[in-house]
C-alpha cells in the first residue's frame, strides 16, 4: 500500500510522463492505423448511404412515373370511349352507313 | 506526506474506486444480465417495417386492347399536428383547396388522444382528386403530407359492368375482378430497417433494387364494340317491347369465348359504395348468377337427344292430337291446337309441346337426362366469372323432387332452371358440331415481367355427333325461315329458336308476364356468332317470336356488318372468284 501511494503521489508531484522512442513510434502507428480505419469506415458508410439515397430517389421516380402512366392510360381510355367517338364523329358531320355492300376481291 | 492530505487522497481514491465499481456493476448488468432486453428495446426504436409504395392492380382490357378497368391516381391528405405551429393559418390555407370548412380542419389539427396529448397523425381527407391533392402539395405546408393512392377506374362507365365486377382499393368482387382477384392484386413489399426520427429509412445498407410487382394484366375475349352494340340493342328492346329487364350474350361458337354479355339493370362499378347500401344491389350478373325456366328454347335439347340417340330423324312423323299424357299429367300445345301428322322438323319449327313430350317419353328418362347432363345442365359451365350458379335439374334419382311427369314438362323447358349462359352454351355446342367447350372471358394474361399466357379452348365433352348437329342446325334454320320470320337476316342463313316461358310462382305459374328468349347462330354454314336474347316480362307481346327474335335480328345484322362478315352471296363470289 505505501508503494502504491508513493507511485500515485509521485505521479502527481512529477506531473510529467516519459516514454522511449520505440514506444512513441508504436503508439503513433496505432493512432495512424486507427485513424485510417475510421476514415475508411466512414467513407464506406457515407458512400453506401449516398447510394441508398440515390436508389430511393430512383424508386420514388419510378413509382411517380408508374402513377403518371396509369393515370394517362385511364385519361386516354376516357377520351376514346365508343360514345365519345360517336359524338365526335357526329360533330364532324359523319353519319352511319345505311347499307354496306361487300365487294369480292377477285385477285385473292 | 502530512496526515490531512493523505486522508483526503485516500478518501478521493476510495470514492473513485467505489464509483468505478458501481459503473462496472451497472455495465455488467446492462451489457450482460439485461443484454436481450436492451437490445430489443433499441431495435424497437430504431427498426421499422415500412410498406413500400404499392404498385397498381392489374388492368383489364378488351380483346382490342381498349382499357376497361385501370388505375386512377388520388391522394390522401394527412397531418402531423405537432409540426404545425399556426393551426388556424394552415386550416385557412387548406380549406380553400380541400373545399372543407376551415373550422373543421382546425378542430382536426387540434384534436387530442386519450392521453390528452396532440394526436401524432390525423387523416384530413381520405381520398381527394389528383388536382386537389397536387394543390395541397403545392402549398408546401410543414406537417401536411399528401400520400398518393390508387383508385380503381372504369373509363368506359357502365359498359360490361356485370362482367367486370368492381374493386375496392384492395379486393375485387363479382365478375372478372372477383374471379381473378388474387392474380390482379399487386405485390405488397415491406422494407425493414433503421429509421430516423421522422420514421424515414436510413439507407446505411444497400436497399432492394427491385420494385414490388404490379398485378397481372388481363385481356378479355370481350369486344368493346360488340359489347356496346349489345347493350344498345338491349336498351332499345326494353324500351320498344316494354320489358322490365333483359340479358344478351354474344359468343364465338368455335372457341366459346364471350364477345359480349349485357344485362339490364346495370350499374357503374365506381359507385359500388352507394349501390351497396341499396336493399338489393345490382352486382350479381344475371347472365350467370340468375336462373329461369327457359321454355321452348329447351326443345332444341330434346330434339338433339332424340336425333342423336337414333330414335328419330328430322323426317320422322308422329300424330299430334293436341295433347299427350306423361306421368299422369296432360300436356297440351301452347296454342291448344292439334297439328295432326307432323315431322320432327315441324315439331321444333312450330314449337309443339306435345311433340317434345312424345320424344322425351319415348326416349325414357335414362337417355333423355343423360343428354341434358351432357349439355352441362344442372352444373356450372366453369366460366371464369365470380358467382356462377348451376341452375336446377332434378333427375329421377332425386326422389323427393322428381316426378314422372317431369319427363314431359322438362322436354319443353318447364320444371327446369338454367342460366342464360347455360342456354347459350347449349346452342353454341350445336353450332360447334356437337362439341361442348368451356366458356371463358379471359383470352390472355400478361404477367408484370411481360410473359403472356394465352387461353386455349378446353373441350368438355362431345355431346352429339356432327351429323346430328348439322341436322339440328337445318331444323333450326327452318324455324327462322318458316315460323319466326322476324329473326330472318337478308343475305344470310341463320339458325334459331324462340322460347316463351311462363314465370313460376309458388303453387304454379304467374297469370301474367312471360320470359321471352331467342337464341340463334349464324352465318351458316360456318357460324361465327351465337346470340342469346332474353327479355323479362315484355309488354307489347308475350311471345318471343314477336319480341326477342326482333332484337336478335337487329343485333346479328349489325354485328355481321361491324365484324366484316359478308353475306352468303359475297362469300360465294370470294370463294368462286379466283378459280
């Protein structure tokens, strides 16, 4: 116990730590490697997130286009109903044929 | 070291060590002992299952590619009140676009839940039009979300409504929508992963690249133009003959594909909510879901059975005394007249009940009913429409219901119930040289990946021989040429038979009102169309020969023109020309 207290009080009294050159290099190396790994990990996560957002955007765009497409199909069908076409034809002055005459195609 | 600082240092160290021990114990508790609990708690907060945008339901088109059922775009307007500071101002802004009272919106935005907290989510408008939805979106108000929705749309209005059925946002009912519901439904896909505070996904891992698949598209055998003409003719007939309701079916005898199926009263499939509240909603398709006593058109089956069993030929004669007794019941002709010595051809052409009962009696129940079963009576035709019924055919083994007199009455269409489709299938079998196929309305299925499945006609049974079918066809031509002349078509040979049926009521038959049916096919010798016209309670005349036959004639004439089927003379010229 007295040795422990001596060690603590010594540290408090001295207020400084000494390290040899090899230890310094080792610690520095560890710090650099950790920094690199962290940076690479962050880069990877950031790229994945960016790609994920991009895909999400494309999906949203695809859904939007799908909605537009479906609505356009309905709009076109509404504009070209049989009754609608008939009204348009009548407005253009066309009338239904009274009789139809079939002509034989002799070249067939 | 002096005693004071030593004590203080000891105290400090003790406190620090104590604190470290407490922290370590707590860490062990959190990380080891309660590990599962905290892990799950964290996951509950971070991970959500989010349903991806739902793709559309499969669309339904006619055989020409015209859209019959599609998907329109609508919006749901929702709010997150916690994000809205000026509720009165936002309510004012929304009111003008949503056409709702501002006070109503403000009340919704300020509403509180059971815990007296502001609601996290409020649905302001469940379904608004595209214009309104985009108007709200353009306001760009914080806390207001506009979510796109699919809405089933029927751009042709009431056209073929009974055949199509209808669909809510999720489920299809009746007709094609009901029968093919599972196939038409889109795939629902949930994304499971970490979300942010706004419950939006955090894409920290690659997301699925494929979109959920939409439903399978269906292409019907129905032809929009034929369907329109059939519906117009039905409406015209109801007006002209004063009938209360009716059905018209147009089929291709070669494939048993349905070209048109029209019934009145009809409905608009988009109005299913209002219609469902009626005492008797008009959703059931009378062509496949309602049965009736067919009357004299049924004699076609009786004569077919007699001819095919070898019992008679078209020229075989019998002495029509105006009455006959079968199973203890006296059967008379509808006209109450005796026709003397008559041929089988005259029997069908003049629609003689006595002759029909003579045939069924002499054939005996075994032969007679085996042919009726062969024609598919008493069972569903198997058409791909929801809600088909089997009709009613009592057989001798049904001892509680069948009586020997049924053998006589069944021969001319009494005491037996069929659907209009069953009757059309029967006549289509004759037109198809005696082979019965399964009727169908879907011709092609198109999967989301573009794979196309084409329907191939399914042969159910050869019911009568080709020779019998041809003999019967000639007799039916005589019906049209000699008796039901209203059904004649200038330039074409058509075969047909009318039937006027009394309407059964408890204890007998109604004194007034009939069901008039005409069923026929043409042009001969290679029929391309089978048409059945059924009119309920026509007022101008009770007889099908004066009502339904006229509807048949008008419709088939128009269809010959529209479908480019030349008259007999024209076809002969085309055939002979190049030789």
